[in-house]
């Protein structure tokens, strides 16, 4: 058995072996494709550190593609969160890295609320956490108060968790829209929990990609962390490149021929159209006593337009009249979508 010193000498080319078919000795280093003239310093410069416990599984291009997805998510949250919180908030991506979820979990506060989100049909589930200073500020706003930026030390109650869960559910549509540039997914909030050990048991030492958002709300700055398991991204690894995401961002140009054909096909579709003359409310006793020839007054004035429905939606207003021997309705205007029942002017 060779000692470690003899092994090092063989690899360095200091020891040669004899060949039975040739008088020339065989240099082991040359046989392995190494140059014996290389110095120890040159060999050491070629050595690169590699972490076998937490290796990087995705290239820089794939990492950048995931970052771009979440940068788009940040822009969407900038538009949707103010309507939910009734105040301005502008998230932005400030950091991303790869590692073990167990290592990231050590840096989180003990009172963190973990939101487990699935992106069907992708496997596994990702974790979303919001720092306590932002979470308590959101709770103050949801409950009608105003946070002054003081630190809260209390535990999150069930009502607190339910309100924060509603915030994450509000963000699911933005997650779906941001990921749609690469793959069609259906986000769903599976669970929200403060049980640190339960989350540790579910995720274990799984390798994840961390995306950190900086969030500022009423002069209070905090973070939102998104932990995406590698198992979730593996099925779409080939799609994770910036070029695919940019291609998904491009607007689709309408084909004039396809549009004309579509309009022709739609022109043959039958739609129900009805005009409502008015309504009446009767007692049950009056309904039982109705006889032929009785007159029921309606609540709609005779000199005002009546609503005209296409399907179940009001689209036009009209006037009742007669055309030939049939009752008819003359269209007098279109109804504004934002003001149902009001004619266009």
C-alpha cells in the first residue's frame, strides 16, 4: 500500500514506472494528462472550492431569469397593494442567492409567519415570509389604526394570521401574471403557520433560491422573502433564461386576416336580447285574486328609456314603440360599463 507521500509523488511526476514492452519509463503524471513541470503553486491555482453540502444547481442565466420574474412581480405589487392597504407601497428586489433552507431559517425571527404557496402544476411549494415590522404595520392599517413605527414584541394572534393570510391571497394573481411569461401556473395558498418546527420538517434541508424584496410602509422598512425550492424549478429549467422571459414580454401583434375571420364567425352567433318594460311587486293575496282583464301598473315611467339586455348584462337603452303590427324597441344609446343603466351621451 502506498503512503500519502508516495501518492503525491506519483501525481507530481516524481516517480516513474517501467514498461515491459519498452525500455523508456512511463511518467504517471504524463499518462494522466498532467505536465510534470508544473509547480505546486500552479497546481494550487487551478483548485476551486466546491461546497458539496449546498451546491449551486442553476446557472447565472437561470438565476437572472428568476430575478426578472420577481422584478416584474414587484412592479405588479406596486400597483395592486396600495388598493388593498389604502396607502402607497413599492416593493423592489434587492437580493437573491442559493442555499439550504435550513441555513436561511436560522436567520428568521421566531415570530415569523410562514405562507406555503403552490404553483400548480409545478411540484413542491415555496415559502413566503414578511418581516415582523412590516407585518405589524399592515395589521394596524387593516384594523383602521396608524402605526408609528414602534417595535412590537407580542405573538401573532389567529386574527392577525388571518388578516396577513388575506394579504398573501391578494398577491396570488400577481404571482400568476409574473410567472406567465415563462410558464402558466395556478398559485394557491396551502397554509399559513407560525410553527417554526413544522416548516422545518416540511422543507427540511432542501435547496432553495432566495429572493428578497425591500418593502417600505409609512416610514417603516422591512423585507419579504420568497424561498423557491430547486425541485419546483427543475421541470422548467430549460425555460429559465432571460431571452425566454423577454420574448414573453413582447406584445403580440394582431393578424388582420385572423381578426376578420374571427369577426365573421362571431357574426353568426345567436345572442338573447330582451327589453324590460318594468317591474311590479304584489302581495300573495293580490296574486291569487288576479283575473283576466286586471291591469298591473309597472314602476317604470312611460316617458323614460327602458334597459335592453344582451344576455344578462345591460348594454343599451331604448324606447318602446310599434313597427307594423309588432311591438318594437328603438335603441337610443349605449350604456357605460362603469355606470350600469345610464345611457351614453
